[in-house]
C-alpha cells in the first residue's frame, strides 16, 4: 500500500507543478488536489492497517495451531456484490479431524496489500476437503489477486 500511496503522491506533486502559475506559486486547485490525495492515501493505509491488525488478532486466538499453508488452495478471485471474494479449500492432511484459520491477502498487480481477511473452516475430517469463501472487508477495484498469507490447522 505504501508503494501505491507514494505513486499517488508523486502524481499529485507532478500535477501541482503543472498547475503552477507563471510566478511558480501553486494554484489553489493544485494545492487542494495534493491535500485530497494525501488524505485518501492516509485513509487507505489506515484501513489496511486496521484489517491487518484484526487478522492478526483472530490468528492469535488459535491455540496450538500448526502451519498448514500446504493444505490450502484458493480458487479464482470474483466479485461478490460490492466485495471481492475467493473460494478457499482446506484439505486435511493430518491424521485426525481438524479446523483451519486462513489469512487471505488481497493485492493489486504490483503486490501492494489492499485488504486482508481471516476465514475459518471447522471440522474437516482427516483426508477430506471442505470449502469456505474469503470476502474482502471493503470494495476493491482493479485487477485483484489473492494469496494465502498464513494458515493454521488446529
């Protein structure tokens, strides 16, 4: 997200420079645009930070969990109403029934984090698979990719 915010800020600086009058003082419109862009970048960064903190808190509740990223498969990213969603499949490779907590990150093509969510999949029999859906916390636009950031089997 920092990369996207920095890119936006550079674009605003270029626009502000282009909006300067002949005496090199920024125009009122360029100053307003720079302020608005800075505010948008700050709010977007805050939203992602909040989602990341919430995901971490949910994963911290899992006691005795083991890394299970290899048990998780994501399907194709789609729109689900005004949100972005991805199917999550957990295939239990352990020797007994287990539950999963899976953190799914939504990213732009540049790899910048747009949102993150935790989905739980309960009571998956040994050797069996079970599905759930990870749905973004907010509306995301553009080409969104999803990846498994963390997965805990417990």
